[in-house]
């Protein structure tokens, strides 16, 4: 598999598992972030999907909270 950093630049929509792998957390953490409003998501049918822009936004917010 490609380097995970490059991977986010190549895709626009991610599954919960892909997002968890990118953020190096478990899928349950991704679900918690989604349901607490910290990570935007969309539903496609009955599936949760996370846009790359939502992941970038979440990471930017986390950086801002650290500083």
C-alpha cells in the first residue's frame, strides 16, 4: 500500500477504517469523533464516509487546540 500521507492526497472520500488507519486510532474512536461533532461525515446509503477535507479540518482544529 502507498505511504498513508500520500494516500489522503489521492482520495477524496474515506471509510471509517481508512480514516482510523490514517489517524492511527481505532475505528471506534472515529465513530466517537463523528458522533460528537468533531469529525464531519456523510452517509452514502447506510455507510459512513469521511471526506478528505473533514480529516484536514479535524487535524487543523487539533493543532489549534494544542497551541
